[in-house]
């Protein structure tokens, strides 16, 4: 549980750092779209984790940076509460859910939580590449930097 909790503390820290960079830079539509996607996907997976239908939730809808602030905080609150109630023995419990196309899948809670953390990091890397191309200094969101 300690590793999973640490990953989600990192997710929030990294999201905040990317958000601050985007807020303090010239608008970059592609970067904003990717960041919105990270936050929407976090919400979709949280909805699935609590056993609710996520088919109505957007995954690629771009939102304003002001809305991203709210989403960053809400996702952090949701995952923090979820993880505080999750026991180590429940990490390997399988959940059934449908993806955005309606296909049924089953994964463990551990697999889903790991996916959420890695998915966000993948797209934060893409955002940093876009920032570098736009001559904006990328922000270090490495896990080891967070732990230091």
C-alpha cells in the first residue's frame, strides 16, 4: 500500500507542476489537450474503481486551465479518500468495467491504480516534449525528484 500511496502523491505533485507551468506559459493547445486528457482519464478510472458506470464521462474533452485546477484537486481528493479506505488485501481484487467503447474487461485494483499513475506520466512526458519544442523549459516530474 505504501508504494501505491506514494505513486498517487507523486501523481498529484506532478499534475500540480505541469498545471503551474501551463498557467505561466503562453497558451499551448496540444499541451492543454493532453493535460485535460490526463485529468479526465483519472476521473474515468476513479469512477470505475468505485463501481460506477463511466461511459458518460469524457476522456478527450479539452477544458480550460481554470477547470483543470478544480479537476486536479478533485482527483487528488477522490484518490486520497479511496486509498485511505483500501486495504492491502483488496489490491488484488478484480473489478469488472466497460471501456469507453462498451467492451467489458476485468483487472485488479492494483493493476488499475498502476495504470493510472503510468498513464499520466506518459502524457506528462508528451507535454514536456511539446513545451521543449515551443522553447519552454520542461518541468521535472520524475518520481525520484518527487521523493527527494
